[in-house]
C-alpha cells in the first residue's frame, strides 16, 4: 500500500458490487444508501427500544449501547467470555427487533444481492456465532480509532478477513454535528503473538497528519458504509435529537464471501 493513498473517486456512491469492492480496496471513501429505512421504520425501531437494556462504554465520552462489541474482549478475556456475552447481547438486541424489525437481516440481504456473494454472521469454530448489530447512542461523539480484526482480534477467526467495512443505519440524528471524519491512512500495525494488540482507540494527530479526509453527514434512514481500517472519529452532536444508530462490520474473506459481526 502506498504511504499516502488517495481515493480514486471523492464521492459517496450507491450500493453495487463494484462500489463495495472499491470500498474494501479503499478506492472510495463512502457508500451510502439514502432512505434505506423509511421514517416509519425509524419510528418503529425507536419505539421498539422502550425498556431495552442500554449499557455505557467505559471510555469517554461513554456512548450508550445495546448488545456488545467484540472489541471489548480483545485483550485480557477468555474467548468463551465473549461468546457467552454474545448470547446475552442477542437477548437484549432481539427484545428490540421483536418489537420492531430486523435491520441485520435487511442489510445482510441487501449486501448479498448487491455483491452476489454469501453474507453470513461470523462463526468461531468450537464457540458459536459472533454478536452482530450493536445499537449506539453516541450524541457525545466517538474518539478517533480504527477497526480492523486482523490487528484488533488476532486470535479470532475474523482475523482471517483481508479487508473490513463498517456500516451504520441511522434512526435519529442530532440537529447539528454528529458527523464522521475518515482519514485515508489504512492502519498498519505489528501483531506480536501473546502481546496486547496495538493501540487502536484515541489515536494521536501524528497518526493521521497529512492524510486525505472525508466527512459524512448523517441523516435518519440512511445506511452508510466505510472502510474501518482507516482511522475515523465522530464529532459531538449539537441541538436537539439523539445520534442513534445500529451498526456492524463486514469482513471480506479470501474466497470473497462476507462475514458480519459487531
Ligand atoms: O457512527 C459512526 O458514524 C461511525 C461509528 C464507528 O466508529 C464504526 O462504525 O466503526
Ligand atoms: Fe469505528
């Protein structure tokens, strides 16, 4: 990979097989499906969340979430702990899905139709399925970080992917702010077996200095994909309205099929 790559097209493109490939290969910054969820779908999901088990991340600014994130178990946990937590997380998630609808199924189907390859929730041999579909309330923003399983989760099956996207589907957005900036500087790190995975959260300015950037602005109902190996950050929301969305990662396997987790 070049030291300072540049996107071939600086734009947000629709969901097609070619645009997904270009996003996996970091040739474009964003794929966006406008109005993937209707206003009624967004309302239904928000109502479905009444009474749901919302937790808080233990890093500032402490975004709220429903479900779990594999990232929380990247170090200092037995694998079995994550897959046990995943079962509880599915109960919390399905409480909302049962009362509304299933965005994971709808997005997986859209991905499979667009790309013409199988799309499945990731599985760990001997442990079971990963958790997919984290709901986040991140009105305070999210600090600069990268998400790339080969470096974040080297001991897990998802480390076998060769490129990673993240998608987020927005149900409610703040009046202002809450925009996501992506730095075109694919994360490079050395993974040393048995050693803590390299720092991937709260990355310093020096790591992105001189990189090309793209900022996407969020709108309720929009489904937005980007390459999460690039450092990215979310600005705090302003004015009324929460920043509320569900998201998952999509890994490309060497055989070009896709696996999904959160
Ligand atoms: O909320 C967003 O726009 C991006 C969140 C994020 O960090 C991710 O999906 O990996
Ligand atoms: Fe991220």
